[in-house]
């Protein structure tokens, strides 16, 4: 028996950090946020995201986002085997969806993440009304928070959703924080008794 690996994905400002924090608290789990801006690689990514004039090639940024996930693998596997649920705020799918939106090929994007632990469930927070999301506090402060890019990222998430069967979608339009949380809880609850199968890999 091991603990579950749970991922929450979505476009910018859809409430991932709010919801992963709430879920983690209720599960008594461990929260992992990607990018993890505290590590040496995470510091480079933070510079890249907050300074739109940073000339880092797209391919390099993509590989750094992936390396930033690999930095955490040992930690995550140890927690799961000891029975602590791990909740992730973004993961492989964000890595692929954003880099594809910048023009990189899907298979190229997936390659460096090959072998990473696969989530038991991926919950996608989907907003049909992107305009209302772009009015949320903080939107537009970082380099990827541009409406045209968000539309492309949303299409890429749909492509990924059709390829991976652990995906569940929650439509968030018109729902407050607690309503979204209760939906998430319904999906996660069956996993709280523990998982009998080993971890799958990308
Ligand atoms: N990226 C990331 C890549 O390109 N490749 C990768 O491999 C990875 C991992 C930074 C960027 O990096 C890119 C994607 C991103 O562009 P980030 O650090 O996750 O990624 O970005 P953040 O700015 O931290 O977070 P987001 O913009 O994605 O926001 P969240 O976490 O979705 O939203 P949250 O919870 O902070 O909420 C935003 C606001 O909305 C309110 C909240 O109170 C808050 O003010 N809110 C609600 N309001 C009304 N109703 C609700 N239901 C609400 N839920 C939250
Ligand atoms: Na966030």
C-alpha cells in the first residue's frame, strides 16, 4: 500500500494554488508546486518567467522546467511509500502544454519527462470563460499570461487530456472556492484509503 499522487492542472489563475493548498490540508499531505522556484534551477526559471526580456532559448527553458521536476523525484517517491499523499500544483502537462504553445513538438516536449512518476489522478480546472479569469488578481504579471497564448495552451491541454486516462475535468465557471474544493474532494476521496498498485511512469 502506498499513498496517492494527485495533480491539479489548469491555465494561469484558474485557482490551482488555492485548491492544492486546501486539498493538501484536508489530506494531511505534502504540497509540491512546479516550478519549484526555490531550487538552483527554479531560481533560473523564476528569472525567465518574471523578465520577458530574458533571451533564454525556448528549448533551454523547457529542459529546465523538466529538470526542476526531476530534482523532486526522490523526495516524492519516499513520501508516497511512507504513506504521505503528494499533491502537485502543475506537473508534466503544464510543461508540455506551454512549450507546445510556443511552437515545440509534442513528442520532443514529452521526452525529457519520460520516467517521471505518473499521477493516480490529474484534475484539470477548466474555465470556459477566459475573460473572467484574466480579470483575476495578478493576471498578466508573467511572460505567459497573455490571452492568445492561454487559448493555445488550453487547446494543448485538450490534446493531452485525450491521451491520458487518469484525467478528470472540473468546469469552474461560476463556482466559488469551496464549491470547486468539494468537487475535487469527490474525485480524490476514493484514493484516500491508499493505492495497492505501484507507481506508473511517463
Ligand atoms: N510553466 C510551468 C511552464 O511553462 N512549464 C512548466 O513545466 C511549468 C511547471 C508559472 C508559469 O510557468 C509555466 C506556466 C505558468 O505560466 P505558476 O508558478 O504555477 O506557473 O504560476 P502562478 O502565477 O503561481 O499561478 P497561476 O497564475 O497559475 O494561478 P493559480 O494557482 O491557478 O491561481 P490561484 O489559486 O493563485 O488563484 C488566482 C486568484 O484567483 C482567486 C484567488 O483568490 C487568487 O486571487 N480565486 C478565485 N476567485 C473566484 N472564484 C474562485 N473559485 C477562485 N479560485 C481562486
Ligand atoms: Na499558482
